[in-house]
C-alpha cells in the first residue's frame, strides 16, 4: 500500500489541513494513539503506569 495521505492517529479519519480535529488534538494530550498515521490500521495499544506503547503490524512500534 503506497499512500501519501496522513491519517488522524485517534479517530482514523483523514488528517488534512482543512479539517481540524480539535477533539482529537485535546484528547491526544492524555491518550495514546489508536490508529497508524501512515496506513490507518488500528494499532495494538498497551498502557503502563510509566507510559504507553502502540504497535502497527506494518510500521512497527511507537512509545510515549
């Protein structure tokens, strides 16, 4: 899959410059991402007392 579109990592909808996601932006300060920004796949998320990790089967793991 080769796409140049960027996806919202909270709701999975297109993250275009014209369509802001104010609810997603404020929620992401407290929550880990749920969708991969690159391919829109739902990620496996684990929340720990010291942070979180999210894994996309295509693009790997991110931590926060």
